[in-house]
C-alpha cells in the first residue's frame, strides 16, 4: 500500500472513531457518564497510529485521561495477538530452485548447474559420478 493510501486509511479510521464518540455523546442520557471501554480502546488504538496529542484533539477527549488509558493498556497484550504454533509438514521431496552443485572425486570436480530437478534425480547423478570414479 502506498504511503498516501496508508494515510487516507488511517485518517478514515480516526474519523470513524471520532464519529462513534460523537454519536455516543449525543445519545447518552447524563453528561457525567464515563465513556464506554470499547470507545477508549478505539481511542488508544488511534494514539498508536497518530500520536497522543493529535488523537486527543481530533477525538475531543481529555489528553490526560487518554494518556492514562494508553499507559494502562501498555501492560496488556493485544487481544488478537495470542501466540500460535503452526507446523508445516513437507508434502514430499522437494526440488531445489536454481543452484550449483559441486562434487569432488578422484577424476576431478563435477559442477552441475540445475534448476527444477527433483531431489532424487540429483542423488542419482551423484551416485553415478561416485561409481564412475
């Protein structure tokens, strides 16, 4: 993604978060009700992309409160970042890409430049070279 496209996506996300907070402010029944955790989490995510000052100013939230939420979330692992292990078993003998194989023997050095040969074919060539020596 180009740098300009990334900035547009980031700005769109920040605007989306701003609109969510504005909608919450318009629909809350009492002005002293604290902002829901989901909105604080979205604001903290925006801080990580845009910085604390710009985010607080754009979202019209208290700088100090946003900073406290950011610091509180610093010790927490992101919810989606649970470690997993994936084992990829080979599907069978694989063929190497383009490569050069050198085999030293009593008759000299055999240099083979290959690309796309199966591993078993390379083993057969090496065995033949060894038998011929």
